[in-house]
């Protein structure tokens, strides 16, 4: 199956579910999606039961492999909030007609999402054209997919010359280790394992210089946010306080082992991963550089790249309506 067919199929499936269901929260329960091997401050609050205390609800935490799966779960009503969903899978779903919204910036991580070329090929930025004809593992519709498309465009590698296989990052890392693929793309723990068997073509700073931003958002179905603004605001307030405690270093020693265990990682790997993460404050998120305008513009750019590559049939005229800063603004005063 081709990259174009797979991603368009995923978008169509989400659109079908969106038309049939909505996310409805039980008055006493909330289901929240997150990633394993993706350590973040919110996980300290998750383990401590801080969210339950603040919301007065039982929270069902469900781990996912990709942001596209998160979109599908929100479309079916199985998930009410997704933490750290990549912007590309969010854009794919929104472009397919799913009424979902970004409600905060979860993390920025240009160094922690990339593609790795097998060391046996000895291909670097100067010889990237030699990737033509190679087999690549890419988690379609994700931030890694977007970064892959932008990098191949930058290096002038014809997508049609590549054999692209849709693989979750963990599977891509295993395939690269076993020489089943020539390049793999992913993030987090899977990316660290990929680097044991190859090299990146561009560093995070080099990608940012090309305008390849990499950040995740906390997202939710628009109807859920509209019907539960206080619940969403309280959830974001807990997240913001956990981020602040991590950012100022006041609780790093206490938080690190808890986050590592919850993420399914050892402490050294967790510290190494989080050192490449940026967790913007509420004030920063509400500024023009993030949710005050730039994020919406970036979403449009992502969608246009996917349309140009033939990965999705069309983009929205604007993604302004897919960002809702109301609950985050309320959280900032809690």
C-alpha cells in the first residue's frame, strides 16, 4: 500500500467516524490519551492523583502508539482529551472534517523527532540524494511524517523513488536494527534506539532554520470542550503547574523517577529525553508566537505540504477554528 493511499484512508476513516459519533463524557469519568516512552511533567501529577483531585473525576489513562490513533479514538468518542498529540495527525483529522481543537501547547521538541539513516549506507546531508530507491519506515500522518516530507523536499529526493512503509516508531526502530529498512523516522525512546544503528541528516536546530517546527498539543473534540469548559480548564491548570515545577527546577529530583517509571523508561534516558523538551508557560502559549496566531499559520502550512505530496485530498482554508484558548486562559488564573 502506498503512503498516499494509507494516509488518505486514515483521514477518510476518521471522517466517517466523526459523522457518526461524538465524545460524551460520563459525569464521573474522563478518558485521556497519552504516549509511553514520551516523558513529560504531567505524568507526575498523573501518578500522584492530582488530576482526579482537581476534577473530582475518575480518569482512565490510555496509552497510544501514534497521534493518528488518538484522532480516531476522539472521533469515536472513546477518548475525551489527548495529551501531546502531534500537530500533523491533528491537521490530517481536522482537514478530513473532524471537529477537534488544540487547547494547549504540550511540548516543543525539534531535537526529539527525526529520521535516521542506517549506518551501513554511510549517507549524510551531503549525499542525501543516494536515498533514492531506498525503503523507509514512517509513521504516517504524524510529526515525523511531516518532518520526513520536508526533509526529502529540502534534499531534492523524489518521494516516488522511495518505498515508504507505514510503521509506528517502535516498529521502525526494530526494522532499522534488523536492516529491514534503510531509514526510519520517529521520536522519543524509539528515536534513541534508531540512533544506535544510524545517523540523522539534520539536527533539530538545522530543521528549525528551515522552518520545520516540531511540537505537540493537548487536543480534544470541540463539542467536549464546549460542553465541559471548567473540566478542561482545571485539567490544563494541573498540567501547567506540573510544567512550572519542572521548568523552575524546584521538584526535578522528586519528579524524575516518578515520570520515568510512568513512561516505562530508566531515569537516565528520561533525563536525556526531557533535556531536549521545552514546556511553554501559559503566558507564552497564549502569545502570538504560539496559540495567538503562529500555530494556526503553521497548521495551514502542514496541511498544504500534505496536499502537495498527495497524502490528503484537501486542506482547510484556515485552522483558526481549530484552536480554542478559552480554557487555557481560564487555567492561567486558577
